[in-house]
C-alpha cells in the first residue's frame, strides 16, 4: 500500500469541520479518482497528504501515511518522500511555477535536492522524457521563463518536473481544468501511457466524472467534506447509488439532473446528509446522517440509495 488515510478530520481554527472523517487507501500502480465539486475538500486532502495545510486549518483527528511515513510529522523521512516517491502536478501551473527561474532551473530542482544531481547531468537524463512530453531540450528553449510558454506547455513542464525523480505515486490536482478540449485529451492520453510504461499510481483530483472515467480504476466521491460513495469506475458509471454521484454522471453526459441549489459553506452545512437540500430523493430520514456501509474502497453513505442503474 502506497497511501493510507485513516479517519482524517480537518477543521478550521474556530472548530468548523472542513473534511472528514475520511478513509482511503491506494495500492501500487492503482489509479484512484477523488471526485467532487469545488468546496468538497479535495484540495485540502491533497495539502494534508503533503503535510502542507494552509494557515488556520488543523488536522484534529486521524492521519495520512505515504509509503509508511506519517505525512503530518515534519522531518527527514517526510522530506525524502515529497517530490521523489510522491509527486504533485498542480491545477494552475502558471501560479505554481517561479517566474524568476528558467525552465532548466525548474526541471532540475528536484533532481538536485533528492539526487544531488548537477544541472547538466539532470537535463541529459531528462532529455528522453522531455521529448516524450513534446518539450524541446535545446538550450534556447530551456533558457526561457514560464511566462513565455503556452498553457499546454506549462502543464507539461509541471508534469516533467513531477516525473523528474521517477516517483511511484502522482497526485494530480485538476490538472486539465485550464486546458481546452484538445489539450485535455492529449494530457489524459499521455498520463495513461506513462502509467502503462512506468506502473505509476495516480490520485487524480477532479470535479469531472468524464475525466475520472478516462483515467481511473476506482472513485471516491466527496460532497461537503464527506465521502458519499466509493467503488470501481465501471460500476459508478453504470449504476450510481448515491444521488450526488448520479448528478455528476448526468453532468458528464450533459443530461438534466433534476436538482437545484449549491454547496453550502462549511459553517452552513445542514443536519444529516450534506446533499439533502439539493437531493430530489430526500425524505425526513435524511435528517439523520447514514453510517458508511461497505469497505473504504467500495461503499456508500445514504439513507435512500438509488436502485441499480437508475438516476434521479
């Protein structure tokens, strides 16, 4: 097992719960999709996974372990993992890249840190990877700065940086959100090719069930900081059991979902099921939050699950 999240709870400084309790596991080479709309807690989980929670957010219960190392405990063991065995591809590469560093300096940051590899040696080793990512490796290109690249090039640069130390697990936080349809499909195809060739594991964070279906084996669906459903991609696509998963499937297919409303702020979340105010299936019983039924990797939390294959 390369990743284990055990009863993780994240709260604000004022005690308002933002995420959890959350459990998930990821095995070597597995591709797990973390699915949910903005505000569901996906990015907070990614930050917890790297031990980089924002100010004012605290881990108040549970834990996160990657390759057996507690990621909420600063120290050399965690530092040796981040960027080496465990790497991250950001949602907004333009914000993640340093405008004062050249492309060559970006690409050799992690090899220099984790492998003590000189810039020239690192660039020589990474040349086949750059070719694979359709990024030039000549000095003129590598001497440029991030603002001189296209959006697709910046995203591929972030992927090259993440792969520069041959990680075993990639965390991809909405990596295609800023790309047009053609560039998005190109990025998805490339990610799958790298998975097949290198045996990479993915934790793919997205709000788009269509994207998740293309690249993931298994899904974990979050809503309002809570897990509501988990299971194999094929089953969740064919027969979603939670009304929110059915809503995401309808959105991916551009079908009417039958629900209205919006995700409330953490301090305004309702009693019981957080999706209840928007759910066409909701009844009085939904005022009581159902227990999780099943395993962490294949389960459901709903008082009124949908019949197999039936949407809202």
